[in-house]
């Protein structure tokens, strides 16, 4: 399968924790669908201290994985939302 576009989309979204409403990432998202995965190379600003863990409430909101050979975070359902 093809790798994701390195340059990536221009549109950015803010990703927040559903439990405590803390901002987690600023992410360059492509498409209009739900947030299922985040490619690590597309994260423009990272507000977390540990990977895939909320800095405020310590909730684990994603799992690290490889998607098409590229490091990514697979989001756990309803643990994050985006604006």
C-alpha cells in the first residue's frame, strides 16, 4: 500500500481529551471523516508529556502502531474529540 503524503493536508484541527477537555495535539488532518488515527509526522504541536496519555487526567486515549509502514496513533473510541 502507498504511504501517506509527507507534506500532508493544510487544514489543522485541535484534538482534546473527552474526559477533562485538555488540548492534546494540533494535527494536520485530511478529509471530512471522524478521527480514527493520527500519523506522528502530521502532528504540528504536541501538548502531551507521555505518548498517547493525557497530561491532566492520565487517561490513555490511543495506541501506538504502524500503519502502512508509518508510525501512527490509533485513537480509542470516544476518548478524544476534535474542533
